[in-house]
C-alpha cells in the first residue's frame, strides 16, 4: 500500500535540513536549538532529537546510495510518530 497523504511538515523540514546541510552545519543547528529551548524539558527533547538527526546524517553519509527526499520524509515521519508514542504516559 502506497502512502498518498501529504508528508508531515516537520519531517519535510528535517529532510531538507539533513539533505541540505553538511554534518557541521547540522550540529550548529542543533546547538542553536539547545540554546533557544524555552525550558529544560524542551531542551532535553531537542538534545535527543538532534542527536538522532546527526546519527542519521552520519549513517546516510556511509551509504553508497542516498535516499530520495520522499523516502527520507517517510522515514522521519515514522520516527516522529514513534517518538510521540513514547512520550505518552503509561
């Protein structure tokens, strides 16, 4: 079954960030997020999410074939959904 829904806006923005930035630029963006986080809890979320984005960027750099933007958006959408599920109280 092919997903025909519009991509998640945040996933689309993150895909552009990953594809359009080198590793140092991505780290600078994450550092800026941490500096501008309004609370400690948000800062921790940004820290975890930023580390995952850097990890993903590094893993993609090691691959001989890069994903398309659409494939990356789909993967990031799934990551965001899983992260949201993990935040729900149990």
